[in-house]
C-alpha cells in the first residue's frame, strides 16, 4: 500500500464542465520539508477552505502510524494557490508520540482529549485573503493564533481569555469571533461565546450540556456559525435530549458601540 501516493491528493474541478485535475499530490506534500515521523505513516488532508477571493486555500496535512487512535495524529497547516503552486507551511506540530508504545490503550483516551491536546492544530479559517486564524501551537505555546500568509507574522488572539480549543469563525466585519469550548470534564457543559477583538471582552452566550456517554461516532459539537447580518448565530446541540439546531439572538451585543 502506498501511504502517500503520487496519483491522489487535492483535485481542482470546474463545476460547469465537470473537468478536474490533480493539483497537489500526497507525495508532494510528504516531500515538502519532511520529518522522520512521516516515514512509516499514512498521509491525508482535511479542512480545505478557500480565502474570500478564491485565490488561495488552506488545508491541514495529517499523518500517523496508528489510524485507529487520533491522539497519534500529527499536523501541519498549509496555504497554497488555487492551482497548487506556492505551497506555504504556516505551522507544524510534529512531536514525540508515546502513544505508539505497544502497551498504550487507546480506549483509555476520553472523547474530547484529542481536541484538548497542546499539540492540536484545529479549525483553521480565513479572516481575510491573507490572514488565517487557528487553534494551535506556535513558539511552544498553544493559543488562538492569527497568521499573516504574506509576511509570516503570527499574533496571539485573546491571550489569557481564549484559552481552549474551539470552532471559531469571524463576523463579516471582522470584529467578533464566535466560538465555543469543548465539554468540561466534570460538568459536561460547553460554553458558547463571542469575543470582541476591538475591546478584548468575552461575552458568554450560554452553557450547553452534552451527555458523557456520547462517543466519537455520535457526539454533537456546537459548530457555531453566523447569520449574514451578524445578529443571529446558529448551533447544533443535544442539551434537550435530541440533536437539534438552535438560533441565538446576539444583536444586543453585536450592535453595541
């Protein structure tokens, strides 16, 4: 089995004609600034997202020797032109993996332990054509980081306030970050919140219970997202006993000041 094939990877398709072509292969990605941990690992990509103008897109490159245990996944964050040229690595979280030991029990890992890892690169998204926000490590510290894809500058967003991994997204005016936490280990509650990048204030919108017996196959993250006018947000939740979609009016916060 070829663990990083040269004839598969990222494809570009013309929606009108249906024509498509391979623009970046797994072999090319593996060969870009490789590390020893990649030698015996299987490689894949995830979280593809185009920037607002469609000129570049981002993706996460992941690799592992143990597919069944996600705590063994390693991560790199990339951007690239729409035709597969100008490949740019923003971050790499390669690190030693004691989980590869023969006596490691993946069943001992909690449902959300992977999302809370200090090495996780998670939920990247474009703020603008050249800015990418992501939860991930940089300079030996994990934060919400904002990368400038042009200059390479990296800024910490919400230091001391945004201290947990979340599924973040910007409001259309770029002022507000909508995000959430993962369930607390003791209360099984997760918090939905807004962060004001102008004032540095965090506004908690609600806390939502998730049953602790929901595993990887049927868990329900909040997946918060904006309405076009930045006045309402939508979430998924199981706090009332069944998976539902909910709308939350945030206009009292987003229209202030």
